[in-house]
């Protein structure tokens, strides 16, 4: 047994397996070295990377602007002016924007789903969503159109920072952590990329702030 394995075994015996895992993660983080700094503004970089993944990206000064931006997006693409959302999103003034919204998990016939996001990850243009009673995963996975709202202050530079933030803010992991990098896609058939094969055809990201 190596010195490292011996240390982890002793800690695990004294404090339980969870402690050994935490120490192991710390050792791995040290071996990776410091997280590289990103040259660009991470909010701008997040938007640029998300667009490269075929997401649509727009900005809102405040959260109250979101319903109007969503309404314009739906009208421009001749999409249904109704959908489902996470319960917290139901507090916005959807009616005034002309959108019919139900705060519930999505069903197979729902075409528009509106969610928040736990974090945005700038290096990949990826959304990080956590499952839960108030954040049902089906809203981002079943509808053909997924609209996600993320605060600019909740965009981090790297995947490592995202996991660190999750551990600090939530402690225990939720039942599922979903990473969304643009519309669903596959190249299984003749190596031709097809959008919407296993989820949304389109993704709109609204960055607030």
C-alpha cells in the first residue's frame, strides 16, 4: 500500500468513507494544478461558446424583462405562446407578455419549457441544472424548445469551479445534475448531425444582469 493509500485508509477508518473521498478529491485537485485563468470576460465567453453550440443567447438587464424577451423569441419563430416552467419562474408577469404558463413538470405534448439554471460554465458554454421538486428536469428535457434563464453572477469559468460551487452551496448532490450544451444532437445516422434527436430542437439562454 502506498503512503497516499495508507493515509486515506486511516482517515476513512476514523471518520467514515465520506472523509476519505473528500481527501482523495483534494489530492486530485492539487495534482491537476491551479485552475487556468480565462483571458476573456467569462460572461461574454459563456455567450460566445453557447452560440457555437447552436444555442440562441440574449441579455436582460433585470429579471422582469424576461417574459418580453421570451414572447419576442416565440413570435419570431412562430412557436406556441404557451409552455411550462419551474415554479419559481411562474412569479414573472407572463400574462402581460401574452404567454400562457403552467408551473409544473413537462409532459410529452408540452412544446416550450422555461427553467432557471444553477450555473453557467464559460469554458464550454454549458448550463448546469440540478433536479428537485422545484426544478423538475423534464421541463428542460421534454419540450422542443428549452428557454433557460441564468444570472450573470452565476456564470463560472470552468467545470472544476462549477463542482466546487455545488459542494459549497448544496453539500450533498441532488438526484441528478444535468449539463446542457446547446440543443440535443446526434450523429448516429450516417455521421450527419441531427438536432432534437433526444431532446429540445432549440435552446434560448437569457443572461440576466
